[in-house]
C-alpha cells in the first residue's frame, strides 16, 4: 500500500509498477499472481468492505462491483463512558495503536517537537505496543524524538482494553497519523463511541470516517508541519473541542450488523437453491460463501 522507494501511498497497481517497487520479481510474475488470486476469488458469492474507499480499491483491482458491499464493523454499545474531565483547557491528545512506521507515530512526534519549539501547550500521551518488534533505526528515531519532546509527551506503553474508557475520558483529541491508507480504523470507532474528536491524515479510510470540521480535523498525510498546525488550532481555538465533540455521531451497531449479515446469508442461500433447482443439481453441504476483508 506504499511505494517502497518514496513511502507515497500507492493508488494504482500494475505489473510494471509492482516491479518498480520489487525489482527482484519480474512483471510477468505479478501478472500471473493477480490472475491466480482472481481465479479463486471468483468462487466467492459476496465480499464485504468496511469502507467505501476499500470497496473502490478492489473494484479498480478487478472484483465485480455487484459482488462488493460496504458494511462497516459492528460495535457493541459502550457499557462504561465516564464523563470527560472538567478542565478549562482542551489540550490533551492521545495516540492509540501499534508503534510502527506505517502508523505515523514518528510524524506525530516530529509535530510535537515543532509545538515545543513554538511554545504551544499541547500534551500527548502515547499508548501503544510492539516497539521492540520494529527495525532498529525506527526504534532509535522514536527514542530520540521522545527525548526531544519529554516536556509535553508521555509514553504509556501498552494498555488493556478495559482501561480504554478511562484513558479516553482524559483525552480531548485522538490522533490517527497513519502514512498508509488505512481501511476503517477501529481506533476511530472507539473514539467516537466515547465522543472524542479525531485528528487524522487526509487520505483513505481515515478521511472517509472523520468529517473535517464536523467530528474531527484532517491534516496532510506524512507532513509534521501540517499536523502541528492542526493540533495548535485544535487546542488553541475556544469552543472548537465542544463543537467537534457535539458533532461526533454513533457507530455501526452490532445488532444492525448482525441483522444485515443474516439477511445477506439468507439471500445468498436462497439464490443458490434456485440455481440448483433450475439445474436439477443437488446442493453441496456448504451452500454459500462470504469473505470479510
């Protein structure tokens, strides 16, 4: 999903373009690989995509549009949603997720470094895991930026799922700074479940799920200066936090999700039965197939 040489999000695949990123693999092999995968996927009755962005990418890649439905992840209601802390300043931001290059944590730390230099009072809490699994140069850069921003950045490390409501109650804005497209980030759903506005990169599933100026703010992907500007605006504009919080909407409910999936399975099974009846063919044990991406 990223161009190997430039880290630009990849918006188009072809044997030639894939060979440019992986010169050790011949273009012909990419062509054969795609045909091989498509031959297997042709057996699937219905695909589900959790965002319009992802659906459109697979349509462009070759899956028939009628086989792709947009169906977001269903979420259970929040059992515990503490009220946000009553504070005059809304300057607490947080990152939740994997600590990796693709999740944009270095972009976020670079932005925080700029805010320190500007004298902006913004506080970042980092909640993430698996730093030890990353390449050494990434780990070194992470620790170097953490040291340079120690006055306004706290590294909390991994967290348990049951701790999330309390962590979000202390958070004014959740930041999703991924440099790749993302499909339908669960962290955005979690933030909205707790009515926390989101600051995110302006591409892919992130830009689709967060409406700029309504329930969050966008910044230019991979650009720490743009992110610093947006954070400064978020924490320094009176009334903006409340307006964005009021703009957060509900997420796809699990009951509705289950109902839609049940209807979909029933529809596919009935369609298959009619096909088998018209062909006088006995139905196999597995009467339908579906794939969720």
